[in-house]
């Protein structure tokens, strides 16, 4: 069985990825390999940050590894908050403050188009790099709806649906989300390669 590290401390992300990757991959998160440090995400793109995290684990711990980074890209705001989504309203990271800032920036703007974009960087065999992208397109509504999910879920309605991500059952969100699409592409690649 192939061993692979997912460079995250987030157990929900780990479980979601493990379910999609299937039983022929043994998946470990950062705490399971003894990595408790917060890997600095200093790049100016999602791709750059995913690569920093994957490379850090590969260089310091020697494992095949993948890492993800996600941003909300709003068309009328020039794709902001993008790579700054977690800290859009400043430090410390706070979803409520981020949503309030987003809604106020979008007041009076008719173009509500937006997308979540996830990038996964995979490093295998010490240096081989592969990237996978998942996009969920939709629109930003004017007021919060729903209590499930996290981040910007309560103001994002994906195309083809009436509910926000925060109003959907989690298994529905997890079957159409940006992260699920990116992990699905990773899973296809791994099935053919490892
Ligand atoms: P890590 O510890 O794994 O880095 P993070 O909180 O930085 O987790 P991400 O890089 O995946 O999470 O996402 C950055 C921000 O984008 C996150 O703080 C949320 O505000 C937002 N976001 C990401 N995925 C989302 C989703 O599925 N629904 C709503 N908001 C999301």
C-alpha cells in the first residue's frame, strides 16, 4: 500500500480526501508524521502556497506529499479575496468579519459571479511535481443563508442550485465542491501512477 502525506492539520479535509482516494492509499496528516509547525504560506498565488507546503514536508520529512490551497475569486473584485481569503478582513482569520467585508465591498454591484478555486500540489519521487485544480462556479448573494459548512459558504450559491453551500447537506456540498473536484483529479492520477 502506498503511503502519502496530506500537508494539513485539518481532520475534516483529511477524512474527505481519504474517502475520495480510497483504500489503496494510506493517508497521513501532519500531526501523524510529527510535524506540528505552522508552515508559512507566503506566496502570492494559490499554486505557490500549495507548493510551499508540499515541498516543506517532502524536504523535511522525506514523504511523498500533497498540499492544497483554496481561495474565493469574485469577478467584480478583480478575483479578490483570492489567495487572501482566510485573512480578507485582517488578522486573526475570522469568517464572520470576512463575509461582512465581502458583502459591503459588493454593495451596489450587479455582477455577483464568483468561484471557489482549489489547487493541489503533489510531490512524488522526491522531485516530481504535479498540480490539480478544482473550480466551483456560482454567485455571491446579498445576505447570509444557512448554518452548515464554513468560511464563505453562507453567501455562495453554486451554479445549478438554489441553496447556498451552507444550506446543503454536507455530502451534497462535498460531491460538487472545488476541493472534491481537485481531489478527484488527484485520485485519478494516483490510480494510474502509484
Ligand atoms: P489549512 O489549515 O489547511 O491551510 P485554511 O483555513 O487556510 O486551512 P484553505 O486554505 O483551504 O483553508 O482556505 C482558505 C480560506 O478560503 C478559508 O479560510 C475560507 O475562508 C475559504 N474557504 C476555503 N474553502 C472553503 C469552502 O469550501 N467553503 C467556504 N469557504 C472556503
